[in-house]
């Protein structure tokens, strides 16, 4: 160093010091390499006080690069800009970010809360956050919001776990408007016919169904709601529900109901049947029969044979007459007339099939009894006017015996499994192609 000159260092970063007093000392020629006229002035010290300890500061108004704001609200996933077309028939997705805007690391776990219109919705834990780092979450599906204005709020450190230098910037809100969606519209249902209760699937095509199902439904005739396989704004795949009949199908949403489109149910399955090893099913007839007829036992056999002939299979076995006349699970499949009306609280019920299943397998029929109303109806085997035709009713009830359901649509009226009958009617004596399709489905795979 030349005589009379000096050397200096500026802005040397010694890091962060704790709160309190600290002494800074500079020593020159620490190795005594220079022979000096005086060695007493090689040190200089300064003592100063550091008044406070820094705390971290979490903020929610931080906007990451490429984002449209600290909170992004969108009708589609995979974007970091607001919109487009926020509506009450599409899911809403949000992105949010939280920044530790301080030189202090956060080591403890803190929580971020989401509020919609001031109501708590969900939360996320964050396991610490380094100084000047931010944490974000994208494509959070908060479902479909109603039409109108909604306020989305993100609050960080909602449980006050972290001691911060400022607690005034822990929340950020954004208010946007959701428009009313047009009502759903069905263009087609494919196929437009099929069985009910067999997991048979159909595809409904149209528009404005909503991006997800939410509380929306597909309604089949008889008020039956279809199990949904998949749901998109323009396409719904669903199963034809058990209990459905022929008629019209609608999509029902929170923003309106669709037009009705026709669907033909070929047959309905009750979800329970005899297994192949059960055939032929042993059937008993109560020996009293009915006083209205002399050939009732022959007519019972004819009814069973109608179903046999449809599938060219022996489905039943005539086990003869019995004195049993009780509706109970007694291991006997029984056909009998209830002349006293014990089992008919309503005169409108002509006959019914009571079934029991195995407890460990509710799809497997264990026993079926058929009871005919002898109190309120006079029975005939000739289709006589003013009387109930035995073959007409029994062929129908035997459909239930094997596992087929009633149908009630106007388009079902000519089928044997149509659920209503009138005096003198005989059209259920013979099976329609849909009835044959039903029994064929049930006995598929049986020899």
C-alpha cells in the first residue's frame, strides 16, 4: 500500500444477527507481517444494539408468474387465468398461492382455509415454508355454484400457528359472477330400447347436462332414477333402472329439466331368479282350488307350460296337491286361492307372487308362493265376461315367479308382464316377444 493511501470494503454481508448488543471489530495486519512504528492502533471496534427479532410474514396476495391473480377462478382445469364462462352448470376450479414474504424460514405446519361466501369449504396443511418461497395449489374442484355473485376467500395460517410480523395480509378474496346456464336438451338416446334392471347401458346425447352430475339425475318412467356410469356436459351414459317401464326419459338438473325422449323397455328384471341347478322347480297346488272352476289344476299346468314352451326348457315340476294353504316360507312353492281374503287388504289386487331369497345370496330365489283373490273375483277358464280369466292372470304371475317385473307404460299394454288386468281379459295368455326375451335372459346358460 502506498504511503498516505487507504483500502476499504463496503456492504460486506455478515448475515442476520440476533436481537441485542453486538460488537463488530476490525483488526489489520493480524499475522504481524508488517513492522510498524506502533502496534497499538491495529484494532477498531463498534458496539451497537439490534432492537428486534425478525418474524416470518405469510401473505395471500402474491401472484405467481403467469397467473391472472393471487386466486384464479375458472370453469376449466389446467389454466391459470380466470374464466371463461363461469356458470351454474359447470364445475368451478380454483388455484391459490401463499408466500412467505420474509427472510425467516417457517418450520411448523400451518393451514390454509378456503371459504365460499364466508362459509368454510375445505383446508390444506403446509408443512413449513422457506424464506421468500411460495406454495401453491391448482385445479381444486369446488363443484357447481349457483347463478349469481360468489366470493372466494383464501386464509393462510387460519389456526394462528405461526407468529408473524404482520397478521393483516393473511386473507385474500375475489368476487365473480356465475351466469344462469340454459336448460338441458336431449337429442337422442342410444339404443332407444332395452331391458330394465339388467345393468343394460344407454347413451344420452345432447347439451347443457353439466360438466359433472352433482345433484342432477336421469329419470325413467315410473319415477325410476338411473344409475350413472359417466356424466359429461354433452353425453351421459347410464343404466336402465330396475322398475322402469316404457315411456319417456328426462335429464333433471338444478337449472332446469330437459325435453322428454321416448324409450321402450323390452322387459324388466327383478334382480332375483332361480339358478340353473334349481330347475325344474317343484310346485304344489292347494287341493281346495276354487269353487268357480272344475279345471283350475289343468289351467295352472297350462300356465307353467306356456313359459316352458317359450324357451323349450322344462322349468317346473308338478309335485301334486297339498292341504297347505298358508303364505309362509316353508320350503314349498305353492299356488292357492284365498277365498277369505286374508292376504288381500285391498279388493283391487287380483293376485300376487310372494318370493323369498337366500340370506347369503339375495339374487337367488329360495321359494315363491302365488296367491289368487277368491273373495273379490269370480274365476273363469274361458274368458267369460265379468269374470277373471285364470290363465290370463297366472301366466302373468308366473313371470314374477321366474323373476320378471311388472311394466306399466302405455307401450307395454299388450305384453304379458303389463301390470294391470281387467275382467274377461285373455291377452296375457300368450307371451309377446319381449316376454320371451325376459325369460330367455333369466335362463341363459341353463341346459
